C-alpha cells in the first residue's frame, strides 16, 4: 500500500493492511510529527519518479497530486517498478471547475486516457465525492 504523504490517509489505512509507504516529494511533510505509527514507512520521491522500485505494492493511492507531476505517463510507468502484477492504482483528484487553480487540475478524462497508455485498465469509478473524482485502475 502506498499513499502520497502523511498524516491523513496513512494512519487510517495502516491498521487494515500489512504496510503503508507514505510517499512525499517534500521531506518537511514528515517533520515535527514524531515517530511514524507502526506499519508506516516514509519514502522521499520526486515529481518524476515515485521511488517505489522493488517494494511489492498491491495498491497505489494518488490523492490530489497529478497536477504537480509534469510527465504523468512516465510517472505511471515508473509505478510499475514497485507494483505487484494485478496491482491497482487509485486516483482521487480535483474536479474541474473547482476551488483550485486550473493549472493544478488534471481531469478524469485525462486520467482515463493516460493510465491505459501505461498498461492499466479502468475497473471502477465512484461519484460520491463532491470536489474530487475517484477512479480505480488495475495493471
């Protein structure tokens, strides 16, 4: 399991799974919070590479980060280095129009077109979030 950053999702998910890799591009995201709870490991990544090689991950969760990834297709392909065969990528990101700057918004149509180019197929879509779309892809 992986999720982008700490502390929102990681502590809620960790008791339910074997391990959570909390990934962030800014090391300050982990500062001032004390020791990470059991089952959570931090991973410092870049906007070009999620730094997941050989971690044997079943599910990747990307929340509100796609607008900060300049080369999304190569980033999606890099996810495969740490994802187990049959693994999932969950995308929860901002809808447009939204309260966010337009340049930081990647539409669900973009994601539905891009992830299949990296070898993923859409398996679920949820519409219950008011400001975000929620898509599940499988490798």
